C-alpha cells in the first residue's frame, strides 16, 4: 500500500514538471512570435481589383479576376491582417478612362487610392503591372425560342396529336450584347420516353452552355407538353381538280376521284370527311419531256397527322374546244 502511494506521488510530480515544461515552451514560442511581428518586413502580395460604380447598362465581358502585385513595407503586426483578410481593392470605374470596349486602370491615376487602402504605418513600395485593361460591353436583353429535344416511342395504337411543345416557349437572356448576338435559340436536355400511352407533362432542364457564366437566364428549366391519343387509319375518296387548263382545250381524265389514306386520332376521326381534302393536277406541268399529270394532295385538315394518295395512276385526253 505504501509502495502504491509512492508511485502515485511520483506520477503527480512528473505530470506537474511536464505541464511546467509545456507552459515555458508555449511562452517561449509566444515571445519569439511577438519579437518577429515587431520587426519590419517587405512583402509582395497579390490583390484583386473589384469593379464598382459601373454604368447601369454596362457589364464586364470577362468574369476572370484582375489582380495587381503590391510590394508593402511595415511591421509584422500591420502586415498580418493582409494574410488573414480577403485581399480585395474596390475600384471606382466612374473615375477611369475608357473607350468603346475597355476601361483603363493605371497605377499613375490610382496610386493615391491604393496607398489609402492600407494603414498609414504601411508603405507602398511598388505596384505591378502599372496598367490593366477591363473589357466591358453594353447590358443587353434578348428573347429566344426554346427548342425541345425528345426521343420517344409510343405504345401500339398511340401517337402524338401535335408536336411536343415547350412551356414557356421562349426565355429571356440578359448579358453582354456581343455574346447574345450569337445566340438564336436554346435547346432542352434530351427527354427519353418509351411505350408512351398518355399525355406528357415533364419538367426538363435547359441545355445551358458552361461558357455562359456572363449570361443570366430567366429560366433554367421548362415543361415539355405532349397531347397523346389513340390513332387509327382511315380513307376517303377525294375529287380530282385540274387547274390551269387553257380556255381553248378540253381535258378529260380518269379516275375522277382518288383515294386518300390518312392517319388521325380517334377523337378526330369521325369529324373527317372528303371535303377536308383537296387533290389537284396542274396542267402547266406538262412539257415536251413530261407527258404525265401527277395528282398532288394540296390540302388536308389539321386534325390529320399524316395523309397520302393511295395511288397516283391517272389517265387523260386533251381535245380542242369546238367554237
């Protein structure tokens, strides 16, 4: 028991010695740091120039930061803050010279403002580079259409009533005029659909280029809408009309009607009849080289998805008119 108590006392003494050693080590380090920070140093640090006071209709063309290297001289205490804080210097662009494409920042014109940015106990020794160009452009607004990209397949007997639509069908861009002039439309990311048998209403992201960081988009995504219905095939017999026949000629032809095969939704099928279609032959297409009249489907209802003539075989006889 006595031996155990001696071991405990020995451990306590060693622990206290270790604590005293650590304390003296910390104090030594602290004193050393204080001595070093009280010395004078010359250091070159990089600072970002931050544009301010731009005109309301202007925007920087590049988002890449413009920087200057400033050589400073001062006590370590004064310089320490510039290693901790963000190194940014605001620049009043309303005080800079400019042309139609650039603002001009020069050390000569901005030296006083640079000096005033630092504490009075810090001396500015040099600034490099002495000139920087900031490219700018007019802020521009442009409305462009959205083009949908869809890969789709439909269940048997189903199809789109109309083409896929985007909601909204256009978006607004805000950015440098020089960039927006090259943009005429924007496409959606590709929407993949399989075995579709019902209406489509899907939100899909726009395919915005990664290089468009200087452009603001009114929308990042749109809805792709598609009206889907059951479809069937039908046919009607449509009278043939011959156009541009000279007044002094008579043209007899056969058949008088041609069959039009169409593809339409079930909801529209019963409302479709022959009067909604028109088949014509143009007499002016006859030449010495071409002896055939080709019937053409020139009109079909909007409710029909596709339509075509089942046959284009056509016979005719031309005779002069009797006076």
